[in-house]
């Protein structure tokens, strides 16, 4: 099993990761033994996660979400899945419909 997750850091930024053991990974982040990005932004809290049948799928989802802008990540966290396509960005970084 694999899990993709989003953490909200103390500075309000988001960290996207994937793991085979979410409980252990969250403990590592909390102790400052997670990613370098979160280490300097403690405390962190889990705001979203999604399970997959294997870590490869979870990693692919992680990479997809890492390319999203903040508004699209917030829509995912809030469960506003119908808003995701409208928030897609073009190569310029602006919403695709601009």
C-alpha cells in the first residue's frame, strides 16, 4: 500500500509526500526527522491523504500534486474536486482560462 499526503506547515505552506507507512512518516516529520523542508517549519499537521494499492501510484500522485498551485491544493484538501479542472494552470503559471 502507498499513501500520498499533504502537510500544512507552521508557516502556512504545504508539503506533499508519499510513503508506505503514514503513521511512521508523520512521527518522523513531527520529530524533525522528515524532509528538510518541514524540519524548519514545525509543527506540521496532516490535512489530506489518499491511499493507493502500491507506492508507485502514490509517488506518481505526489509528483502530480507538487506541480499544482496553492489554490488547487486547497480545493483538494477541502474536497472541492469539481473545482480542480478550473484551477489548472497553463505553462505560464496563470489559470488556463485566462
